[in-house]
C-alpha cells in the first residue's frame, strides 16, 4: 500500500516528536526535579523537596565563576566572528565548484570527536610540539613557547572547536546574497567600506546572530577543553557543574546550576526573538 504525502508527514513529525520527548524533554524534566531534592552522602538524593539548592547556586564564588565564564564566552564569540566572517565572505564569492570543497574542509573536523581533536591540539601547542618545532626551525624563536596549560591554550581550543559553528550560518546567509546590490552601490559612488557596511552587513545580520548564539552558548558550558588544555588554572562554569555531579557528589546543586543556566540561555534567545519581531513589525508601520 502506497503511503500518501500527508501520512508520511504525520509519521515523520510523530517520530521526531517522540524522539525529542524522550531524549530532550525528559532529561530536562529529570534535571529540574533533581534540583528540588536534598543532597546526600550515602545516596544520590534525599526525596525531600527544597529550594535550598537554588539559593546555594547564587553563592558569591559561583557568581564569580559565572561572570568569568561569560567573559570567556564573549571573547571567544568575538574572536570567532572576526575570523569567520572574512572566511564566509570569501566562500560566498567563490565559484560554485570551489564552494563544495571549502564546505568539505569545514565539515571534515566533525567526522572526529571534538575530545580527540582537543588532545591532538595538545601535541601541536605543547613545549615539544609541532608549533614550537616549526618556529624554532624557522629561527623565529630560540626557546619553546609555554602555551599549554595557559589561558591562551584554552582560547585556542575553544575557537578551534567552535569556529565552524560561526562560519556555516554566515555562509548560508551570504551565499544567498545578491551581489549586484554591491555593484549598484559602487555605481552610485559608495566606497568599498560603505557598500559593505550599508549593504552587505545588514543583510548578513541574521547569520551573525545565529552564529553568535551557536558559539556563545556552548562556550559557556564546554568543560573538557579547559581541563585538557588549561589544566587546573582554568575553571569555568561547565567545569563547576561537572564537578558538582562527578567529584562533589552534589547532584541537586549541579542540577540547579544546569537549570539556571538553561533559563539564562532561553532568556537570551527570547530577548533576541522579541527584538527581531519588533524590528519586523516596525518595517510595516
């Protein structure tokens, strides 16, 4: 019996809904419920409802770690944007046969676990790694640079891991751009910078915002990159939540921090959507 298009859509939507309910909504619900219980030294939790975990989550030390993580995330996002925009801009203007190759080169790292790639980064930036060997061989430096287990190593790892998440939305946006608008602006006397800032940049703003969200949100919570590349010197919010679950044996506090972080991220997305809706509504006034 041949399946109709409507039946196929219903089955596909139903499958995706069940999948999201089991693997997304249910874990979030369990995390929230876990945050309402008391911690225990003999078992995972004590089934007694309390909001004390949310009060503990606002301890001044945890607030400092949160603000520190926010600064790292902002810096990582800005650096990814500065590197990714020219790359995406150049890709969008390439002939179509070279675009596929460029996209392939961007997607290749996704074929390997990011944790494995982080350990590979260690072999490049360590004192006796590939980077120092090349710089010494070229007589640029005379002694190895101490990059590993420093904030610089953590930033390199974050940018390296998250850069494709900035490039792809920008490219998807710029690839649809009508470059004849730039030529028209140039014919009307606009300088290259004016045509870029007044024509290209506003049109690419949705891609910029999407890339910023895709980079900013994970950079707050990635814990293995600071641990592997930064050692004990780098302790961000993701490391704090991981510590509460695995080392501190305080699952309810870790769940409360995770819930608050989720609410903060949802608030950011909601504010962006509200601003976007108001901007679109203003266009039709």
